[in-house]
């Protein structure tokens, strides 16, 4: 028998509802071949048994094609490639950080999440940077409910969908407060970044209590691993460089 906690249940119901949402658009072509070459060129090390798997409809993930001993390192990513909320926040002016916290209001507890969204949004707006192959391999379209569809959802799924919509509005307000979202195109990019980060980031898992300050990360290639509960991989900082 499965025992789901309340958060997992909300996310599961929302995912099921999103899969049948009529607002879904056709996915863009995701270039995992160029992504693999980029990863190799940038020093990302993938275990020989780690491979891409297509789930159809241009949906890709990473799987192990064979068993490995417990504790085996299956992916090593240079820290310079990781979108780390603490690093991004520390590179901002103090007054901008204060503006973001104020604008987020009840969602200020998610400010680490905001800074990753902000960084991904900026990268997508720039178009020319070293992360282009990674971003090109991400989904470009995410399902989003209309208000009418939200009203038809089961209670917990409706709550989760409304929470995400309210959170997105707060994130947009915070981004505008520090000079972002200056056009309809930029607003669309920010919404994409918000949805991409919320479905692909993870909380940092320090080796010990003194290893690193709390925060969130978006990790190239690592973001392609499908979610499961309980997880069968653990993300840890290997050394100062990875």
C-alpha cells in the first residue's frame, strides 16, 4: 500500500490534471544530442550506464540501463554550471534582494526559488551564452490551466493550481520591481522559467550541517532525472568544484 504525504498528493493530483488539460501545446523539439556533446565539453561526467530514454511526445529522461552498487556516482557536474540560489542572490545588490522579499509577500519563503527563476529568465532573454544547448533541450511548453479548468479540478488539485498561479503573480511582481518583464515576450519567458524551475529544481543536500547554507539548485543534466518518491539517487556536493 502506498502512503502519500499531503504535499506529494497535491503534486500528484496536479500532475494528473495537467496531463489532461486542454491548454497543453505541442512540445518543441528537444535536442538531447547537442546537450550530450555540450555536457561532455563542459566537463560533466555521466556514468557509462546512464543513458537517455524517450517517453514519447519528445519527453526525455535519464535512466540507468543496468544496476550499479549503492553509493555509485552516476553524475558529476561542475559547480560553475549549477544555478545556485545562494550564489545568484549573493551577486545581487542588497536593495534588490530587499525589494524581492517585500514583493513576494507570503511567498518570501520561496525567494531562493525566485532567484533561480530570475537567472533562467535572464539567460533565455540573452539568447547567446554557454548554456544555450542545455536550455534548448528543456521543454519549451508547459500546460497551464484556464480559470474555468481550475474550477473543475478536484479540491486538492484546485488548491495546488491556485497556489501556483498566485505564486507566479508574486514572482512576476518581484521581477518587475528589479527591472524585468519589460515586454509581452519577456513576460512569456519569465512564465516559462517559472514553470521550468518549479518542475526541475531541488533543495541542496549538504554532506553535513556545516557544509553549505540552505538553498535550491537547478543542475544541468541532473534536471533530466525523473522524480519519484522515495528517490533512488541523492544529490550531494562532492567537493568545492562539483
